[in-house]
């Protein structure tokens, strides 16, 4: 069993997740089984209760954990399925230790950061032992943060307790370009590595995020001051696609260095087909514009997996380019902007704000036969729109937005009503759905049974299903014959909305049928326009 620790320095948002996942990908292409763990130093038990403005998208694992969006990166790069075991926070670790203390399991001892918290963290580093060959552990935050110290201390102990050839440490830093001097600067990297060494971790490899190429003389300097061999100083230059990064690292022999360091040789012949796939050239200049109408339009990270799912579907079709436009559902010019789109997507969300804009975007897509995909709250808004405008139910709404609506077409399930704790109590993770034959959903999935991830409290009220059917708005997927999972409009070239989150299922080489369906419908729509 081998372990690789990833830490980050200088500033946050350098892409530790992407870099770690790229390394994981390389090791996978050498034939190794790899898994990844994220350690987040904040006190929230999980990010489920956090605002996307704070944290970006909340990712959902197959078994229903609400997690950091890096897990999505792991899934997409490594083509794997994450679970609760892939995600940890300081809050989650402390909660476990405190619960144990309350049960009296420490036998009267004083419970302390060292060893009780650090032991619990170290235990979690080992959850994939005997299941994979290599675990990559990403320590969230930036070196020097107070919050991250228990995780860093646990890492130090873990390295000490394992054979040198079984564990290594990689530090990701930032090499800024100073406009006035027209120079890249290595000093922040030197300071960051010093900080790391102060807490007892000596990096085996330093990966430098940069806008511009890092010269050999700079690598020399970093090598000398930071005490790593020159070939372990790696450039991670901003790339046009994140999926090009594994190859960029491979070209600098990163995988060779890591394999040597861990005393591994590569299990199988190195497979480059993934590299070839992600860099295929387009055979066209045709562009479709897809509008994503959400509340967090200024913050692309809030729709990370949707963004990636659209890119993945784009990547799969050499005959189309996709341009995604994030448009605020409160934009005064919404309808005019929608007129420029060849497809419209309304994503998930929470709360009252922005709902009416989403509903008008859906009305526009329905009436003008613009390809449409609704996700979670996006589906709920479709139901509200159809109730108001097809069934004539004035003021129909979801009880999430209007508690006293006369027509509660979206409602909370009884079992949700008694819940007091907000964290981890939604309908979360994988649920099955049966798909009605002859539907668009069936055509896209090519199957009558699917499993998709969920994250919501409210559901379409089954009371209205029959009335909707009469006006051509019908349910094409059910969970256990009762809960509506998918709705469609018969007289529309592509109008589908789903209660679950298909965006967590797309991977390069395996695009998700709903997203590819949307891109394809947009392509047809563009052809008709011309
Ligand atoms: N707010 C809605 C619910 O809780 C939708 C959630 C979502 O879009 N993820 O049901």
C-alpha cells in the first residue's frame, strides 16, 4: 500500500484537486488502482449547509454524503465513484471523537488533539488499504493555516510511521509573474516550503502553478533552496483544458519520478488512449450557445459539475463547439439573452430568490421549442410553470417558496416535515428510477432502469400527474411507481427535466446521455435556424 500526500502553499485555489487527480490518472494509466481522499480543515461536518458563494458546488457521493467539489474532479479524472470515505472535515473528525468521549470510551482520559484527533485522522488515511494500490490524500487549505495543523501533524506522524518507499509528499505552490519586473518569482515557493518543513514535512516534489514557462535556472534555484532534486521541480502551467494536465505532467516525467520514489515499476504498459481522446481536434467551427439560468451566475464554481458535464459532452462530439453562458435568473434582459441561445438549462438551487426568472426562462423554452434541460429545482420550476400556464392554476407554487399556495404542485414528503437538523437530512445519494418506454428519457438512456444521485427535500406532488398528462406534460420516470423523477413535454423537440443530478455522472469518454442529448438538440436547433 502506497500513499501520496498533497499539500498546497502560498494561496488557495491553485488546483490541488486537479493536480492530485492528474497524478492519480497517470498512475492509473500505468495500471495501478488509485483512490483519493479529501481532508477539509473547516469545522462544518460537511459542506451541505454552506452557501455556494462560500464553497462552490456541493458534490454528492453515491451513498449520499455532501462533499467538496474536488470529489467531482476525482470522479471525472479517475472514472470512479466516491463515497463517504473519500471526504473528511475537521468537524466530522471532531464529531466522531467527541461522540466517543460522550460514550465514555476514553476511560477517564483527557481527550486531546494529539493523539486522539491525529489518530482518528490517520485512521481515515487508511480507509482504502487493501482495496487499491495507491491512496492520494489531499490536505485542504494552505500551509500555515491554524485550522490545518491537526491534519498536517497527522501527516507528519504517518510519514514517520511508514517505510520511506511507501509514502511521499508533494507540495503545490504558486510562482507569480510580477508585471513591473517582467519576472516570475520563486520566493513565495521558498517561504511556503520553509513553512512546511517547520511543521516537519519535507516535500519530495514541488509542483509550481504558473502562467508562464518556468526555466531550468528557476527550477535549479527552487531545487537548491527547497532541497528537492531538480527533476522533482515541476511546472504546472495554466492549460486550455484541465484534462490536458495529466499529459503535461507526464511529459515532465512526473509519473516516472513518483514510481521510482515509491519503488514501483508500472503494472501494465502505459496507456495513452485517454490523452488522445481529451485532445482530439474539432472538425468544425460551429458553435452552440447554451444558457445556464441560475442564481449564482457570477460564480461558475457553483455549477462546477454542470459546466464539466457540458464540456465532456462537447469533447465527445468532434462536430460541435459549446459555449456556455451563465445568465442570472434575475437579469432584467433575460428574455433577450435567451433569444441568442440554442439550448437552455435551469440547474438546481435553494430558496425563493430567482425562482420567477427561472420560470419565465422555462416558459420561453417551452413556447419557442428551444431545447431544454431542467435539473432538480429546475425540474420543480417546470412543474410550477406547467401548472400555472398549461393547467391555469393561478399562483401554483412549491411550498418551499410559498407556504400558503392554493396549488402546492411541489411539496415536502411527510417524512421530511418532522426533520429538525438541516445537515445531511435531504433525500441524498443514489436512488433508482423506472423509465417509461417511448419517452425521450428512454431514448436517451436506452434503458428502462436508471440510478442517479439526489439532493433535495421537495418532490413533485403526484396528485396533479393525471391532469398534467391531459395537456401533454407527462412523467416519464418514477421512483418506486410513486415519486416523479422525470418530466417531459410531448409536443417539443427536446424538453426534459429531472429531479436528480445527472451532472455527477459524466466523465471524459463517458458523457452523460442527458447532457449529450441537450448538446445534440442544440446542434439540430442551430441547423434549423440557419
Ligand atoms: N430546493 C429544492 C429542494 O430542496 C431543490 C434542491 C436542488 O435543486 N438541489 O427540493
